[in-house]
C-alpha cells in the first residue's frame, strides 16, 4: 500500500477556492512544505479565475499556520451560540483576490 507524504484536498467552483483538508505528517511539519502546498493551491486558484477562497478545518488544527499565510478566521468573532467551537473557516487573504 502506498504511503502518503501529505497533500491538500479541495477544489474550485464559481470563482471560489475551497480547501477541505491539509495534511502533513508530523515529521514534515515546520519544513516549509505546507506553506509551499498552500501557495501552489492559491496559484492554481488564481489560474482558474478564483477571487475568493475558504479553508474548512477543526479550530484547534494549526490555526497559526493559516493565519501566518494571511488567512483570517471568519467565525472567530461570532457569538459562541452562532457557531460550533469545533469549526474554523478561513477566508482567502486579500492580496490573492487582487491578483
């Protein structure tokens, strides 16, 4: 059986990049590979004409990673009753929308 070294699952539709899963084994985290993977996904989204994007993730999974890349958690300031504490949704950084 093949072993995965990590990857991104998502897609584009109607001008929106959607990232559903980002995975890297712990041994590869902090090496810049995740940053390069996200940059490649954003570049492909731009090539496809996307002007916005979202990342769906569990809120405790690497929030600093997405924020360092310029993504903003759009659920962070909502009242707790309006959202689940388990979900984080990040919107695409504005600089990508301008390209």
